């Protein structure tokens, strides 16, 4: 029986607070698991954030978890995309893979287990992660806990909704064009895309030429920093190896940053409009940074975002087609149009129709664009932008039943500030620093220099103290 007192403590605590209770012997991992299960059962029917409930696995793991581990006994969700946890479904929210169960641990999962995180379920995601909403036909729509009828973002929308509603304090998330930061913005939580290569993709070699990243969603900067400590680190032979600081990211995040030179923009690099409330949230953040003593100046990115997005799409279509070629060796038959959502089939077809020379030319162009972005922002310790140009869209706005990949991609203009940093490899975090007149969260993005998550996290923690968000609760929450 889970007491009301434990449920209140669980819902009000971040992951490190809960682990500290385990370290001190005040609660057991098994008790935390039961608290998580209670809240999932209470809240998930309204949100559809958790699509696989793995309670028996969690209860068994809770009995063996290392109680001295940094996240000892902390309930956790794995995203239903890419990462493999032995014995858990591994479907990528795709009908073609609907019966797949993982028979091995990816390296990042091995590190999650070593950190003491306890898997209670898997979070919803759009098919193969190809959307910035979470409305897969296989598992159904995930709702935003803050307001009815609007997206929680994607592709880590299930993770973000679960963390925001306090089913779990932290959950895995991944990001190929904003898919950690966008749902963090929509759901009012913290979402860091780390530097390229910071988290090993082993046993796989690479995703999207370094354009895809894995980390987490959380409600506190310190949880994100501690999680980065737990899962980061390159393996010998990994294709990207960012510099590593001498101290932990958790300790570095707690240090007040030196006086920083900060650039900011509220001008989308694709020429589209920006919502007035989003713009106001960024300007309020900039004013807060100035009050803290930092030097701030406006700087608009000289980037033809529409052209670059088209090239990035062409590259990811080829990579997606290759991924399905691999899946065919596992499933034992070719994928057909009836096995996937229409836009996924359009992506596969374009990828298969793209020649090798064209593909290499696209990759080379993206490498050059990445260098240009880094060079343009090199004068700044941090660069501040909106996470999204608009407030969270209504359901159906990003429609994976679209059969034309170019028409589908035209709806992604809201993410014009997100995907460039997948190309450049720089760390970028979305923080819930603004709120609309209707009480909907607005994320503000901080971008750092390559390999410098320390400054991003320290400045984020400083803003967390200056413009606190942790006591805000959505209408649907524990």
C-alpha cells in the first residue's frame, strides 16, 4: 500500500531527491516503484504517455538495484525508439516492428542500469521519431498535461508528458531535429541535447552523421547534469569524441558562471513569423541574464534555414531507408507501404531513390553548414533563442498521413531554431522560462560551444534560481 505521504513526497521530488531518500534508508527502491505505478495508473489514462507498463520487470529490478548508485531506485521510462533494454518491447511505434522485443542492452541502457534507474515502462513516440508531435497510429495520441487539444511535442512527447505530470521524475529522450527540446518546451520541463558524440550509440556506429542525440527529460537542471554524468562517455572507436571536463557536470552546474558574453535572436532563420508571447519570453530571459551581470547583444543567424532543412531531410531519408533495410533482416520480409504510416513510406521511397553521389554531396554540404554555424556563434559563450517559434500546435497540425514529404516538412518551420544545432553538434537546452496568457509553457533555448555543456548547465541553473519553474504544476499531475 502506497501512503499519501509517500505519493506527495514522490511527486514533489526530483530524481536526485528520491535517490537521496534511498541512500539514507528512508524509502526503498520497491516503495518508489510502487509510487510510480500508482501515479501511472492514475494519470496515464488521461495522457497516454506510457504505452508499455513494465511493472513486473521494475519490481524485480528494484530488489537488486545498487542502493549507493547516483539514481538508486529512481523510476524511469525508456523512449519507444532506438534504445534497447533486454526484455522490453522495441517497436519504434511502428506496425512493422510491433512484435519486436529487445534481446540485448545498448550501451546507454547498460549505463542507466549501473546508475540505479529502474525501468517502469516505455514512453510514447511518433513512428520512427519522424514528427515533432506524438500521435502514432500504433499507440494513439499523447496529450499535453497543461491544456487539452494541444501537442506535447515530439518525438519525445510521451517522456515529456510523463515527467511534467510527475509520473516519473526523469525519462529518456532523443533528438534528431529538436525532439528533446521541443517536447520540453511544450510540457514545461528541462531538455538538453548534448554535444555530438557525448553519449555513445554503441553497439551501433552512428545515426544521421551525428545528427541524432540521446539524453533525457527532467524537471530540474541538476537531474539533467547528473544524468549526463551517468550515461556520457565515448567508447574506443566512436566516431565523435568531444572534450571531457575535469569535474562532474553536476558539480559544474552548481557553480555560478563567470560573466558571459551572450548573443540572442528572436528572428527565425527561415523568415517566418514568431508568436508574440514566444518573443516576449525570450526577451524576458535576456533581461534576466542582464540583471545577473552578463553582457548581452542581439545577433541574427545568417542561415538559409529552409534550404538547409531540405538538405538535412534528404540525408535523413537515405539513413531511414538504410535503417529499414536493417529491420528487414530482423523481421525476415520486406517492408511494405501497409506496414508504416504514409509519410514514413514516402521517406523510405525518397531515400531508396537517392543516389550515392547525391547523398555524399548532401552530407558534405551539411558538414560545411555546421562549420558555418559554429563559426558564426563563436564570439558567444551562450546563444539564446526561442525553442519553438510558435506555441504548441493543435493535434493534427503535423500529419503523418501526408504522402508528400515536402508538404509534410513545410509544417516543421516551427522548429527553425532547433534543427540547426543537430547539424552543428553544439549542446542546446530548452528551459521553461515563459508561460502564455493561457498558462501554456514556453521554452527558451540556450546554445553553447561544442563540448561545453558545463557553461550551458551553469547558466541554466542560474536562471532556474532567478526565474524558478519547479513549483508550477499542470492541471493533470500527481
